[in-house]
C-alpha cells in the first residue's frame, strides 16, 4: 500500500493511476482516496515509484512493502533458467 494523502478525488486517483501505469511492468493498479496498490517487477524500486508519483504532483507518506507486490521480470527468469 502506498499512502498518498493529497490524492482524494476521483480525478486525482485517475492521475496517479495513469502515472503508475507508465512504469514498465506495473500491473494490478488500484487507487482509492489516499492510497494506491500496485504490483511491480523486482527491478522497480520504491524510489522510482515515489518519483513517478511526485512527478504527477502528489506525495508519498508511507509504503507498506508487503502490499506493493513485486515479481521477477521476464528477463531475469530467462537468464536464470536452464534447458
């Protein structure tokens, strides 16, 4: 869960949703008044998420890591798999 206190209206939620959607590999994006949930590839760090939200005009007060899901990227799976 990403706490974004100044994201209250549906218009603000739509802007943050659009910003998070621009992160390569971001899925399962859900925004509500003051909070957002997103699933991200492993290589995407919280710094990039916070920067993306700030560029959209909002600020993050907290991130609960176990609710911001990450998953291995396709590339890392390809490099670690064996035939």
